[in-house]
């Protein structure tokens, strides 16, 4: 397997900088997920690691080898695209073999690699079919199969499940997780889906405007966000952020309401200090305690089957969930 190292990596298009001094160390066999809002640079960063985008500045190393200006085919990586990128006129077997034939891999080895990949991905019964006769999930398995037969040391995934329906996304997410457990390949995975990030990642990298905001385990970024952006981005429904003013002895005031926050009981803060208080939806509950109580109005109730989301209004502020 291989480690991946990014040091002060930058990408510019003319005067517009889309990736700004990114530093990241990915350990061998680690599963890293890049998340962030649309346009934050996560796919661009992945393509630079793959060698599909030129690097404007900085250094990329794979397995301690500088690949910054190396051709994509020489990097020992394999990329799975959102669009599958299968050849429509080729069978599944031919799609799996195509890259191996181009590098003149011996036929017996090609056959052995295809047999291994098709067994892992349950494609044995589909090897002679054209992509148009496969379901979305099956086409995605073929795309992943090409990475397996390549024997690449690093797998790169660019939003591979975004074209699938909800049920199939769950199934394929689980299959990708099992695949990583079985093969142990170093994996860097781009997604906008927080559930994919939280369930698949050893560590999550949160990007915003071409910069890394935080790197941490799913538990760390959820429970200990580095800043307000991360707190607001991670979690669904989103965290509720309150602009509050510190009073004294752990008490804060919001919209004319004063209440006690146990975590601030020993805080060394001056009266009048402006704070942002974050409370995740699951941390709200009904209470008879005046010390921890906010009076709110129920604006809307949404039944989600296994849970109920309630939209609440506090005075004249925007509703909270």
C-alpha cells in the first residue's frame, strides 16, 4: 500500500486561486473523505492527486515519491468517476481488461485479475454484457472493478454514488466500505453526502474555498468542530447557532432570555462578551427546569419515520430544529 502527502499544494486558473496551500498526510491503508460545499475544490484536489490537473504550486508525494509533475499513468493510482466512464461498445470483461491490454499485461494475468475482481464484486454473471444492459449499481461495480484489476496502490473516488437512487446508494456505500476492509487500499473519497463521509471515513477533511478547515475522525469533527463553519456544515439537521451575550456564573442571554449553561460555569469570561452557542438538534429535550429552559413556539413538525423533526421559533429569531 502507499501513503499520500500534500505539501502547500495550490491550484490557480489565471488570477483565481481554487486550492490554497493545502497540507495533508494520508497514511497507508487509510480511508480519507473530502467534504465541503459545491465549488470548495474537493474534486480539483482529487484530480491533482490523480495527475489529471496540473499543480500550480506545492508538492504531491505517493509512497514517498514525488509525483507532482508525473503523468497520471505512472502514479500507481486508480480513479472511479461519478459518470462510471465505461466504454459503451465493450462488454464488462472488455472494459475490465482494456487498461491492462494497453500496458501489454500477459493474457493469463489479465484473466486471473478479472476473475478475482468479478468474484469480489459479484460480476461473474455479467461479464459478457454491455454497460447499457446493466443497472446503475452494476455499472458502478464495473468502474470499481477496473481499479481492482489495475492493482493500484491508491484508490480515488469522485462522488461515485451521486447518480444512484437512495436505496442503491446505501447498498453501494456498504459495499465500498467492505471492499476497503478486505483490500486495505489507501483511499481518498470525495462526496457532498455527509452520511457517506461519517460512515466510510477513518478521517474527514472539511474544505471551504480551497482551504482545509479541519481534519479529524467523524467523532472529532462532529463533537469538536474547529470553527463555526465546520459546526454548521457537519450534521443533518444542522446545528443550531445562537448569538448570545455572557452575563456571569455560566449564564448567557439570548433575545432577552437568560439561562444557565453548565459548560460555562467556570469560564473566565468578562460580562458582555459576545459568544456563539451551538446546540445540535438531538441535545434539545423537554424540561421542567427553569435554569436550562427556553420558551419556544412550535412552527412545524416533520415525521421522518424513525424520528420527528420539530421547527421551533424563539421570539423574533429564525426558527430552530
